[in-house]
């Protein structure tokens, strides 16, 4: 089983039994405000069941649970793009508000970045951050991602157009 130790916990595959904790920690408007709309709000037990069902028991999972105090309190994962973008992976993550500001994602993003480059045919990893999400931008900068672009008013959230900041790192830059 793939696991990576963190100072305050670990990254490990999603598994049955995570549903209650996932529902509790993911159902938060302040998380939802910074992620895509397909992330549910409110986050129901049904959402948690379908997430765990579709993410458990892969040999090389695309999504890993962030476990702190024995509970799944966040996710970090990626999707590989297709066609002429097939060597690109988009990384994404969220963490329970109860654990914000303790350096957990600063530790998790470099681990996930190395995991992707080591195990998948990916040459570039990128992340899209909505304007104002300073914490996420800092996490990416600390992990060596470059601030590549600002897509002006590319996203809509809460009926407001928002800038999208693109951060990226190439395999050759990861050293
Ligand atoms: C973004 C998020 C993952 C950050 O995780 P975290 O574990 O709290 O981040 P860290 O504790 O590692 O902090 C990273 C840096 O950002 C800073 N930071 C964290 N939250 C901040 C905030 N709200 N405002 C300003 N700075 C912030 C920290 O001080 C730290 O700075 P440093 O590198 O200079 O020391 C978390 O806040 C979250 O889940 N937010 C909602 C979902 C989300 O935004 N997902 C990412 C979408 S792109």
C-alpha cells in the first residue's frame, strides 16, 4: 500500500470507513469557494460513499487521503489530460479547515509531485488557483512551481468572475 509520512500524519489511499470523516471535513463553504463546482456543497454521506468507492484500491491511486489523527481530513490528487495535452497532469488538493496553516499541504504537494513524476508518463504538472487564494499559491511556490499565467476572469464562482492563476512545474525542473 502506498503511504507517505508527513510530520503531522500521512498520505495514504482512500478506504472504506473514511466516509464519516470525509463528510464532516469536506462540507465547508470556505473549501468549496476555492475549488471547482463539481466538489459538492453541502458534502453529503452519499457524496462521500461515491468518492471512496471510486478511489479505493487502485494499485497506483490518483488521489490520496490526507490522514491526521487517524482520520481522513483532506485529499491530494491529480488528473492526466488527454490528446496533445496527454503529458500534463493537473494537481488539486483540499484540507479540513481545522488543520489549515500547519504546513500540511506545504509538505504534501512536493511528495505528490515526486510521486506523479516517478510513476506516470507526465512531463508537466500544473495547478489552477482562484484569485485571492494566497495559501494555495504559497504552497505551490514552496514546492517549486512557477507562476505561469493569469487567465483574467476565466472562472465563475458564486456568480462572480474570478481570475485564475496557473502554476506549473516541468519534470526537468524537479531535479
Ligand atoms: C490551500 C490549502 C490547501 C492550504 O493548506 P495548508 O496546509 O493550510 O497550507 P500551509 O499550512 O502549508 O500554508 C502554506 C503557506 O500559505 C500561508 N497561508 C495559509 N493560509 C493562508 C491564508 N488564508 N492567507 C494567507 N496565507 C496563508 C501559510 O502561512 C504558509 O505560508 P509560508 O509558506 O510563507 O509559511 C487549504 O487552505 C485549503 O484546503 N483551502 C481550501 C481548498 C483550496 O483552496 N484548495 C486548493 C485549490 S487551488
